[in-house]
């Protein structure tokens, strides 16, 4: 009897203990007044931004380029500089500018990652400075490897390859030197009244000069990039400038104020010309197009994009009815402005670098990479005359206002002054204008025909007095 009592008490006690334990466990999470704290991570991780892949343009190599020929009578033979650019980054680079010793080329197609592009630059110099993306148009993963300085050794050439043609014409000395630009002078133009001369330079400045005093009047800054072209309006109140950013800027001459910016081109501006009637502005660019702007409201009214090659120079006819331009493939095109149609296309095997109408509008003069100048009749497109005295590319040319002179400027660092007997269709070399120390890129006659101005890679502008009859 006692044993049963003890056994029962033990069983009762066990049941009670298990009941209390279950009660405590079941009510712990619901009735506890001090909840357990949340777990704490052993280490704190700071989130980081995911960086976007960027391009990285570098100068891979710099070398001498001898052209495709090795004989002096081979017009493809000329010393140049060959630059290899590579994109070492992880993303494609957009369009960018490569500068070699102050000469720029625009890579409009950009460059994919891991790809290379080869560029050829003229005007060989032993000490060569190369700057890829010189206009800072591309955001790169590294901006510290965009410049390269190389020293190249001039190859030995036959003496006859280096000598200039044996001209017998007398030389003229410059009448004045306009100093102030700190880089190449690419474009110049006289104001219609002849009192001012405008100049644009790779130093990103636009300058106005007093012609009578051969002195600087004003320096105008507003371009973030080199100024390659400029032109005065027909009434002289406005000045248009073009740069490597693809924009055209219109300035007020009276006080240097920026009046308007014309957008539309996709490549750097190469030339501008106002129509003589003051109604339009024509522009050319590395985007292979010609664009015509209406000055009344600064609107783009015509884009000519019909499979042209690179366009180097453009000009209006004296009556404003036609546009002529010179192309790198040797083409000279004449465009009927009123009817928006081709008048004709003249062809040559040499790259055409410059073009100018005679004052009567009957003739067209054109300069070529082989140093020749050709004269064309506009009524039938016939080639009338070829002059050959420059030893390098004819980069610029202009007729005097009375049509009696034609001046030509060249990469050979000189200018030639030709007597133009238009009625007899004869041209004769009269003077050599030697005074620049580097290639000549721009030339202009003053409105009265008494002065010639020329701009060069030597940073200077020279005035030349035109000889009297």
C-alpha cells in the first residue's frame, strides 16, 4: 500500500514538473517584459557605387610617313607624321580631336575599345608633340596619358626633292608684321570698309586689328576651342567664326558682343562665307556637308549632303547666285543657290584645297595639293590655264577687287602674286612674297586692293603692299 502511494506521488510530481516547464516555454515569447535584442552583424559592409566603364585613349606610336612614292616627280611623295591612337579602355570613345604640333584632325567616328586608328599629318617636324583628345570631348578613365613628345630624325632625301622651283620673279618684303597670337593663324578677313582686319587662331582667340596703324584693337574670347574660320558680313556689322566644337558664333563688331550661336554641324568648322547680298551665310564642316543659313532669323534653310568628300574651302559668287567649293577628292562643285541644283562638277586627280571667283564672276581659280593653280571658265566648265610654281600645297588664294591680280598662299611658306589678264585669259608670275617662317593658311586683299594680308603657322600676320602699275 505504501509503495503504491509513493509511486503515485512520483508520477504526480513528474507530471507537475512537465506541466510547469511547458507553461514556461509556451508563454515566454508572449509575456516576457525584456525581449531579446536583434542579432548584430559581426562586420559592417558599406555599399559602393558601380562605376561605369570608360574609354582610355592613348598615343600608341609616332613615326615618319614617307607617302606612297619615293621619287621627286611622284606627287604622292611628301614627308608626314603617322600617329597610331588606341583605345585601352572598356567603353567606346565618342568623336575626338588629335593635335600634332598644332595641326588638328577630327576623328568623327570615335574609337571602339581595343581598336586603333592611324592618322597622317603633314608638315613634318623633328620635335613632335602629340595630344589625343586635345579638345577634351571624351571622358576617360585616365586623363594623364593623352600627351606624347617624340623626336624624329629627318630622313635623307635627294637634294632635288627638297629644292623649290627656280623662279626668277622678284621678291617683295612685308610692309608690316602683326604680332600677338600665340598659335597658328588659320583665318583672316578685311572688313568691307577696309578699316579692320579680323584674325582667328588656334590659340582660341579672335582679334581685331586697325589696318591703318597695323595695331591690335580688341581681343575677343568666347570660343573654348581653336578658331579655324571667320568672315565679315557684307555690311561689316557682324563677324562669323567657326571652331572645332561644330558651332558658328556671330559677333557684333562694334563692341565685340556675342549675338548668336548657330548649331547644326556635327564636325569642326572648316570655312564660312557671307553672301555679298547680305542674306545668307554658307558653312562647311568635317561632317561632309554644306549648310546655308538665313541671316534674317539665323535659321538653317538648306543642308547639302549628296555624297561629297571632305570639303576644304567654300565661296559665294559676286552676284550671290552660286556657291563653289573645293573637295579633297579633287572635285570642284558649283551649286545654283536659287534653284538648289548642281551647275556642274569639275574633276582633278589632285586634292583641291582652295577656290575663288574672279570679280566679274566669269572665272574660277582653284589651288591643289601638288602646288598647281588652275583657272576655269564658268560658262562651260573648260579649264583654261594651269600655273605651277609653288613647291607644296596651295592652301589659299584670292583675286584683287579689280581683277588684275591673283595672290596664292602655300604650305611652302611663300605667296605668289600673279598678274591676271582676264580678257586675254593669261596669268603671269610677277612677285614672290617671302617673309613667313611656316606654312601660309589664309590670304586676303583689302577692299581697295592696295594691301594683301596673310596668316601663317608662325603665329604672325603680314601686310604686303601691292605694287602700282
